[in-house]
């Protein structure tokens, strides 16, 4: 909705409200053409916005105003399509940081707790680390900066130490081989942006069979 900067894009929010389709379960994507009063009404009704600044800047040279939505936890960061957006969500975080609308901690929430709440991913404690939770984790290389949240907007995918889903390793550096062994998972070595990584063998097998190649990823065979 409101993926544009003209009067037509601005009117789309009013149309949504006229047909009584604005409520707590409303999740708007883009919202570039929304004005301040419309963003206020979205907050008041309990809805949320998925922000795609990379795609917005590419198509329109500007993006949505999102600070007020972030302050009440109603903002998630999205990547849109690679045709117009960034390469991946890590690159999208860099673009979002360059917009200088949000603090590094607010950007972190936009890809963890706030996004999980907006998408209603309540099962298993998605978007947070807690006992008995989903154990979907990303481990980054140290050392910590003075502002640890700033690491999130500057990390390269090749420097991610470990990705876990449901408590099981999916992709990790060579130093994480013991984690794969502990989970009794078979893995294959791959090259990610010039660095050796280990990846769950089931995933690497699927990638080998795919007709689409991921830039920067090299798999033997």
C-alpha cells in the first residue's frame, strides 16, 4: 500500500479505511506515500508497517517515515525483491541505517522482536532468546563494539559464525564443526564470499539441484 509518492499512493490508505479494512491485523508493506496523520491512525488502530528502504530508494529516491512506528514497536524491516531491493536482509539493514531515522537498537528490534510481533509469530517465542524458545539464533564474530547493536547493521554474511534454526546448526564457520557433530548432522564445506563455511548437507544437496545459483556461494559438485 502507498508504494509511490504521488496523490494516488496517498489515497490508498484512505480507501483502505473507507472499506473498513484497517485494524489490529493490518500490516502495510512500503507506505512511502503515507502522510503523518495516516501513520498516526495506523498506530492508533494497532496495525504495523513493513519497511523496505532499499527498494523504495531505488524506485522513488525516498522512503517512508518510520520513526513514530518504531517507537511503539509497530515496524518490521523487509527486503522486497532483489530486482529492486538489496541483496539480502543484511544489506537492507545497512541501507536502513544510512537513512538515519532509527537507532541501531531500533533496527535490531525491527528484525527480531518487533517483526515477530507484527507477523504474529508468537509460537515458540519467535524473535527473542528465552528458555524453551524457538532457538533460532545468529552468532556474530566479536569483539563487541561499544554499541553491540551497531554490529547488526555492519555485518557481512561471510563473517557470520553460526546460524541455528530450531536449535540445530544450518550454516557455520569451520570453528563450529563441533556444533554440527553435537547435533548429529552431516554437513558439507562450501565457499561463501571467499570464506569456507559448513552447511547442513540436506540444504547443500537442494542447492546443487536448483537451477538458480546464489551469487557468492560455491558448492563442489
